[in-house]
C-alpha cells in the first residue's frame, strides 16, 4: 500500500528538483499534489487529504508554520515534514509544538528526504496496524458480546439457568432483563405456496426485515438462529401489557410478511412473573403452534419449567468414563423424552446440539485435541431436522470424542509404562522397590498402574521386576566370581536364600549349578576356537 504525499515549496527549482528526483513509489508513496505556498495548498489539502505533507517553512502569503497549524487542526492524522533554511531555536520549537514529524534543514538532499519518508512510512504502517488490530478487537468484542447475549437468552427459554445467574449475566452483558412479566412467542414464516419454487433471497430478506422490526423494540429480546424460526421474549409491567405488546408485534409482522407473499405462523405462551418460568411460556408457545394439548403448565407429566434442562454433567460423564453402549442409550434417556413438539423447534434442536458440541469441545480442549478436525461441521449440525437426525449427530459427536479420548489414553499409558519400565531397569537393585513407588513416578494410582502395566507389557509388575533381576543375576554369574549372597544383594534381594529360590523357580537350576554350566560351556567354546 502506498501513502499520499503533498509537497509545498515556493522556490520553483527546488520544488521541481525534489519532485522529479525523489523516488516516491520506491519509498512507499505517491505524490498526489504540489503548490507554491500555503494559501494555494490549503484547499487542495482539504480535498486530497494526504497522509504526509512536506512543506517549506518560509513562503509568501501563508508560511509553512501557519499551514502546519491549520493542517494539524483540520487533518490531525496527516504527518508533517518541514524543510527549513533557518537553524534557529524558535522555528524548531514552534514546529515541535505543532507536532511536526520531521524537521529538515536546507540544503536537503534526495537521500535526506527519502530517509525521512521511509521513517514516516514505518510510522504510518505501525499506526495502520494498530487501527486494524483495534477494529478487529472491537469487532470480536461486539461479536462475543452478541454471542453471549444470545446464549443467555437461549438458556432462559430452555430453562438452563437460575434467576440469580440470569440477572447477574444480564448485568454483565448490558441486557435490561428484569421485568414484572415475561411472555414468549414463536414465529415461523412460510411461503404461501409450498409447491412454488423457493426464492431463498426473497425469503431471507423478509425474515431479516421481521427481525429488524422486532429488534427496534427495547422491551423485546430476539433469538434468531436460522431462517426457520424466531423466538421473542416480551417484557411487560403486567400480563395484559405483555400480551398487548405481543398482539401489536403480531399485527406488524403479519403486515410485513403478507406484503412479501409469505404466511405467518405465530403463537405465544401465557405471561409469567418469574424469569425461570420463561421456559414454560416458550414450551406453551410451541405446543399452541403445533396444536398439542397442554394443561396447567405440564406436558406428558413433565413440568415445562424443567422440560428443557440439558444435563451437561451427563454428557461430560459419558465423555470421561462412558463406553459405546452408553452413547446408544444417551439419546433415549435425555433427549427423546422431550417429544416431537419441543424437538420440532429449530431453536431447541440447535440448543441441544450446541450444548453437546460445546461440552464436547471443552472436553477435547482439555485433552489437547483439534476440535475442528474431530467434530462435524457446525453448518451441517445447524441443518438437521428430524429427531433421528438429531440422534445421529449426537451419536457421531460423542463417539468421535470418545475415540479420541481412548487413543489419547492409550498413547499416554504407553508413554507412562515406558517411563515406568525405565525406572525399574535402573532401580531393580533397590530392595525396597515397590509397585506404589513406581506408580507414583508416573502419576498413576497403584490399582490403575497395575491394570495398565499388564495391558502394555503382558506381564504383572512383579513378573517384570523378577525377570529383570534374574537376567542381571545370570549375567553376573557368567562374568564375575561374586558369590551368591553378593549377587543377591546387587540385584535387590536382601535374602540370599530367597534369591536362590526365585532363581531356581525361573531357570530350573540353582545359581551354583548355573555358573558351573556356564563355565563348562565357555571352556568348550574356547576349545572349538582353538
């Protein structure tokens, strides 16, 4: 990216010489204009808005200092380089007060100007990067805040948050949540003629227009997850006020959709006085929309205020300790009982799956896994429709995470057991060496270490340690003249009689007989060589 520079100099020869000899482009600039004095330059500067102004200090009509002062007021982002034939303190001091970037004394060379331009370009690059970083950060903060606000609203409609938690989170997110009454409405916008060719852009535009209409009302919170469904949380001083607000919105939205050739399916639950009953109003709205019988806030014998509580601990428990059979039963135990009415809502489906995804993602992050490579595409998740599709997605997510968990566990166990074997190989001569000590070295409980060690090595801890000690005893019997009690001590057996017993059990002979046989074999080998 090149920056714009404007040059003001009353001496024609100097101006043309600098203009023609400086390699502007090579130093990151383009010369966007020039003028013989500040008066002529000023309107051009206001139009061109250059990144850098190079100006002589002493000129007729308007000098460089006055021009710099005006530019600093009107174009505060513009960098200023002053060329001066006066090596006087007053000029330099005035330039410093104006925030001049560079102050060059004449005569100046092309190299002097190009050096200053490179320095200013670096400063401009840095400032631009800072602005981009700040804009990116501001955008991320706004997106994060919007995402957190939407998550809180989702938690409210599915009953996954207490009133105290909801109020605290709302205050942190600048949501004016507290009200005397709450009412939840569900909106679906459908094409008038389902058989007609679907116009995605027209439908999307209508959907977004409805969303904008709702978002303008400070007493209405909007949850918008896709083009299938909108959920509104309406606040009111009384139940009648909340209902009146809902009817007003219903009329406005109906007018909006009818003009676009769409039909509106909109229903509401009854007004509720408690934050925790927002969930009940939501399920009532779903039931009314689907013509499902409902009485006294209960459906299928389950309290609506509890119906949508997603058991994150159940997901986490399966991920940490579960097996494949647990996954098969999870859906039927925790999700299918919600029923067609509730699961028919895209908001609910998205919430359930996002809850499973987020819990799984946190679990995988703890294991150091690459979430994007392990979990399915989120856009694919958002498109699911039927209950069996939800079941399949939940199954896919949990099984993928458990497979990674098991692979990680096997890898970690292999490394731990390798470390344990190395420790045994170097400490076998310690008569006090024990399983708890070795397990502690690899940060496993003795019982878990026992299981993993046997799985990885095919031997128990005692069998492995004994094998190492007997191998070392054989080596010492063949290559040294150490007596049995001395060898016993060197390989970790304090009792020579016990050493002899173990040695005979594993080799079928005594230490003395083994040494004699080894010496005979060595002598026979020597004779054959000779």
